[in-house]
DNA sequence: CTGAAAGCGCTTACAG
DNA sequence: CTGAAAGCGCTTACAG
């Protein structure tokens, strides 16, 4: 059996357009690519343009990519296990599409194994650059990435010596959440932090500590628990917090998914929210509005971060330098009903 | 400025391996690709293999794809606005990766505009095939797809005259949910259905009606409301249902996200769940466990569906025929706490 | 047992 | 104003 044609059956190649217009391929290519240095008779140009239109011509991405050393595709490494990345995936895809780029998605779990997924993204010339949006990738792996020759930007993660990264101001976000609690009158504030190895988690913790310190407070005994991102991790962490000798009257939680679990744990433990305990989560999720009570969160500018990440990566791809940036859009308190003044 | 090399700087090309091994490129290609028809001296093969290893050689995907008319990448068209597709995206990506395929993700909203996103996927030879997992694409568009020359499979959607599709048994899933309600003793059952144009929604509605009919029941006056997928649509729909002359004692909801909204509406309206009203949603979501009360759902085998979709698409790409299939893994009731016997 | 050559679909100096 | 040719990195008949 003959191999299938590269272009979908019947699809026009450059040569077909050239034939149809009765010219050579080079001039077709230059006209279609708007080469400013062509001088061409208007009627010839018209013939070319109309032939291309008639044949519904689109340059084959592989042929073009091979010649130009540009695939016009970006790789996005992301942990697909959690719904929290939805906004980032969609923002990256759209921003890339706006720049005529296509987005290859790769699961972070497979990527960090350094197996085929890793190779496909780095050694096969499939992508012009990489967006690494996973907290999973350990520091060593990320450092190694620098030597692989593919431009990349870190999304929502900073690592000494690795540039560029695009982050949101997590410390500020955390601070805003805690100050909200403080403003309500809380003094015994607990915190469910993320894993210590995760940079985002560390920055949020720093923000929490800073806000507390400014109020001449600190995390009390048993009031800091480290947990993972998922709902049941939040559930367990909250149970621990509530078992403290003197439970907090308010708790901040590093991730909304964990917060959903934590909220469930509080209620299951007989605590009314927000009367007995207030809860605020860092990062907003649309679903937060439908919990009982609707969850107060701090909205982080993730879409802006993703957009910026794409922009910077594209600049890198173009050979321009690029520095790490912190997205300036400030985090925003989304006050719903899970926070209120302390009653104890 | 010289254009950047196609391969990451310093990456080895086939010719580099050939040079290093002191042989020609053809034999290298054949050895590396395990061409069964080569007969080669063991030491030569060893030289080639070790050179490839030493240089960390990986064939450039563009060069290879151009020659073979195989990109080894799949396109996934999906509505990225909702978290419900997370499981599908991750399943597709993994299954594709297992088959050495890479996954291009495209937002359904942009795809249906028939603009650049549509062209990139269909006319530029970027993908070997397409997985269309969006209810958004209207029938006309899907029919048109048949003429574009790119193999595709429809995920979770059937359309007369368009093959193949991979679906789960939505009618059965819906039936299981309703029979659960029936078994609990409910007789006044309401249903929040999806949009009438969506095939999934229609199949679920059919299942609901069938189960009711078998129990010699039917949807009462004002007990059927059509709503969209999002939480607030569910919220509004539930409010309508509850305003019926005689509100139902149990309601089934076509999507879990809508169900979260509906649950909130019920509680906000002063209805206790499940005492005053039972709620079951079709399709499970991990977060469902953290609602108050934890939401009873019917788990649909989405991962199996996605896996099957990839398998079938790959067969299609290989030129084999493929028929539509309904994934046989049965939907499963996940009984949590939002359903109970009627008290009215 | 192994290599030189053609060609996938494109773009870009270069020639005329 | 326009075309022929080379070459991006690969694979595969074909020749020897």
C-alpha cells in the first residue's frame, strides 16, 4: 500500500498553487509570505493569490518548520491530575494561538520521569520552546533543562540561577488573605501550607508569616500543618489543626482544592463556618462560589501569568533575552461567606 | 543573525551519528529503526548504536514526519472552559504518549469559529488525526469535517452518518441514577437536563425518561428544566424546579458542575439535602466528595472512553477501518450522602 | 554487507 | 520581474 500523502488527500501543496498560477514556487512562497522585497506585476500577484485561495492552500507545517527551524509550537508541561490548572492550560493555548502557535501538552508526571515524554519535548525538535508549569519538577531537573538547548520559562515557580520565570505575587496574595482575617479580628490564625519543597508553597507561607509578624503575631503551636494539593490532604490537615490544644479561630489554606476538603473536615468536626472557624483559600476557583458556605478566596492573576509566560517564551524563541517577571496585576480578595469575625 | 538550528544547539543529527560511526546515514537509519531486512556485521551495528547513545541522538520529528507523512501527533479539540474535561485531557495525553504520540490541544471555542485554529489542525499537516471531544461543535461542522481529509473520532457524541464515535452509555448512566432514586422510594422526580442540541444531554434525558417509564412514572409538570453545564446554570435551574406547584422530592442533574450549583440553590432555598430533596448527578468528579452533603453521582467511564478514542483514531490513521463503539465498562453509582428516602 | 541518491514540502539566496 | 537550485533532517528503494 502506498504511504498516505503528507497533506490530507487532495490538499494543495505550494507546487500546486504555482502550477495553477502558471509561475514558479519561489515567487508563490514569497508572495504568500508577504516578502517585502518582492516586486511583482500586480496581475501575477493576483493570479497567485486567487489560486491559493481557490485551492484552499495552507503551507505544510512540517516542510515549513524543517526549512525555517521553527515549529510554531510550544510545549506545556503541566500536572493534569488537578482541575486547578484548567485556567492556565486554556490561557496558554489561546495566547499561543493568537501568535499562530500551536500547543503541545505534556503530563508533568511523565515528564519528570525523564523518559519518552521528556525526550519528545526536548530532543526531537517538536517545539520551539517549553512552558514548565509544574511544581512537580524538582530543582535538579529544572537546572538540567538549561543544558538541553530548548528555551523554556518557568510558570509560577522561581529557582535560583534559572531564568526566566513568570510568577504571581504569592506572598502578597497570602498576605491579603491573612490581613482579611486579621481585619475581621482574628488573632489565632492557623495555616495549611503546601509541601515544603514547592516554591509556590514556600512563598505563600512567607506571606502568611509576614502578615502575622506585622500584626505582632505568629503561627501558634500546632497551627501550621503541611499538606498536599488534593481535597483529602486538606481534609486531614484541617482535622489536625482542629485537634490542637487551642484550635485557631481562622485558617488560611494554600490551595482551593485543599480548602474544599478542609471545609468539609471543619463541618464534619462540628465547627460552624464562619462562626466557629473562618476559612480563606489562596487562589480562586469558580466552583468556590457553590460551596456551603461559599468560600472566600484570594484571586491570583493566573491568566495574566500564563499570557506573560507565552509572551516571554516567544521572545526567547526569537533570540531576545528575557528576564524573570512577577505579574503586576494584584491578587484580589474574593469575599464570600466562609470568613467572619471570631466568636470565641 | 544566522537562523537558529532546527535541532537544539549541539543536538546530533543522523549525519552526525553516521560520521561518528564511520558509516553512511542510510544504514544508521535502518539500524536505529530496527529494519528487519538489514543484515549487518555485529561490530558495525555496535558502533552505530553506541555512537547514537553517546550523542544522545533522537530523530528530528519534522524531518521524519515530512518523509514518512506521519507526524506522530494527535489533535484534541476540547472545551477548556470547564474542569469536567480534565480527566479526558489527561487520559488522551497519556494513552497517546504510550503510543509514542504527542498531543496538540485546541480550544473548541476557537475551533468552531473555523478560523486559524481550525486551519492549523486540518490543513497544515500538523496532526495525523483528531479527537473531537466537544459538544460545542455543531452537527454541520462535524459533517463538514468528513470532507477535510483528516481522520477523526468523536468523543462522547454521536451523530448520524458520522463514524466513528466513542461514547459511554449515558442513557444507562442516567437510568442507574434514577433507579437509585426510585429504589429509595421517590416518586416525584425532577430532572435538570442539558441543552437540547447536545447529543450527550439528549441521551441522558432518554435514560431518565426510560427509567421513569419502567416505573410507570414520568416527569411531572415543571419537573424538567434545561440548563447549561456551569454551576450557576444549575443554580437557576434548581430554583425553577423548586418553584414548581409541587416540587419534586428528588432531582437528577445532567452534569456534576451544574449539580454543585443546584445543591447550593436547594440549601439556599431552605431545603435540606437529602431530607427535603435528594440530588444525584451524572458523571463523577473527585470534588463531589467534599460538598455538603457529599454528592451522590454516577461515575461514567471517561478514562476508558478516552483510551478507546485514541486507540480507534490510531487504527484509523493506520488506514484500518473503525466502527463507532460504546464503552462497555458500566457506569457506577457512587453513593455519597445527597440522596436518601423521601420524607414528604 | 553498505552507500549514494532521490524526495517529502517548504524558503531563500542567487542568477538572469 | 521571475525561476532554478540548494538544502532543512529524515527514510527507502536501488545499486554495488
